[in-house]
C-alpha cells in the first residue's frame, strides 16, 4: 500500500547536449519523465510511499520505464501493459535569450489508448491518503478524461485528498478546451495548484498580474468563491533568461495567504520544477505541516530541481529541509 497515488503518462525524453539545437550533432541524451511520474519519484525519494499508475507497452521501452521508477522506490504494481508505443518528447534546453523548445511525439501511445474499464480505482486506492493528477492527463483523449473523472469520484468516496495541478500545455489543447475540462474536475479537488499566470488565463479571471503577490491573493480568493475550492497554491516565475529564473510560491488556505521565500536560480534543467513543487506540497500535507511550512518547502523543492538534470528531482528529504532552512551551495565535507 502507498500513501500517495499519482496517475499520468511517463515518456521517453530525448535531448541534445547543452548549447546544441535538436539534431545539430549526432547525440541525443535520454531519460524518462512525465508530470505525475515526477511527483511520485519526488515523494518516494523524500520518504512518502508512492504509487504511480499508467499504461506502458509490453516491450523493452515499457520495461525500462518501469525499472526506472522502481529504482527510486515507486510502487508500480498497478501499471497496465498493452497498446502500441511509449510516448516520447524532444526537449532542447534554452540558453541565454534562446528559449527552450519541447516537441511532443505521443499520439497513439499506450497510455493515450487507456479505457475506463481497465482501471479498478477501488483497489488501486486501497490504503491511500492522497491522489494527484494534472491537467495534462485528461486532455490526451476523451476516454482519459473519463478515467480521471472516475478516479476523482472514487477518491472522494474513499476519503482521499485530491491534488490537481492545472499544468496547461498549449501544444496539447487550447485555453477554452482546458477551461472546460478543468471545470469538470474542480468540484472534486481539495488542493488546486497552478502558476498564477496560467490560472488567470485559462479561467479568464481578468486579474492584473503585474503585481504578482496581490494577483496571487485576488486570484486565489476568486477561485475559492467561484469554484468552491478550499486550498489554492499558486507559483510565480520570472524569466530573466533561459539560464536564470526567479521563483516563489503562495498558498491560500482557510482564507489566509502565505508566501515563500523568493529564489533566483541558475538553471541546469527546469523541467520538473513545478512537479517538485507539487510533490513537496503533497508531502507536507501527508506529514501534517502547517501552510507556511508547506509553501516554503515546496518553493525550495522547485528551486533545487533547477540544479538537477532530467525530469526527476533526485533530492533527499534532508537536502530539501536543509536548503529550505537557509542552506547554500557551499561544499559539504
């Protein structure tokens, strides 16, 4: 049994070496990743028993993806096998004023061909306390939207806390479609997570985001009023260049807003930083942390992820807590 269950698609990522464009030379580095898989790995690495649910092809790629998850202690006992192929994506890291580029190749993947009857959520959720998925998953197919809806209904019936990250990807669906899909799930969501800019855009709330802190509070209260949400956590990212970002988070819980420390981070790899934020937020809930501690640890987790290659965070609980408490980058001897 696992305290946390996450549901989504894991993909093979292919990236050129830093400073190279896609196919500029003959080298592509590989790793596995995907939003909900990243969350499961983060939590498993930081002491939370985590189960990841997906569908993989019955081939060497599917087996390798499963083995990678097992390596980090993630429970893969309810992963399905079948379908045509593993989804992939190409990620070209940005540098200086050249932004990063993501190209998806995930049509007809095993996961996108999932059927509602394949997932026995009553059994999958046995012993679990929390369920996490993101807006990426239900936009992959109409059937997957129904699978997510069944999961949410079952999770609520069984008393799990449901975490949802909006994670709007414009290359997967438009704003109107994302809004329509997300609104279907909001009545079942206990903790809503998003960047302040995405939430404002998708839900067309018209909040002035130039003053980001005020916008976080206004938008959170508007989401709570309009959709009945109890807890909203928003992130703010300032892009100074592809190599340096500013980042912080906020949580609005019970009408009170708490902000994290503001970070400026040099970027080795920014993919998965939002997932590290989600994972730390879920971890804090399961450990009973107060909202202020939760958002501090979540923002610290996101900042640390920028220093790690690949989608997975690979940060320990001790490293996270030391950094959040004021640690720095000096050599530890």
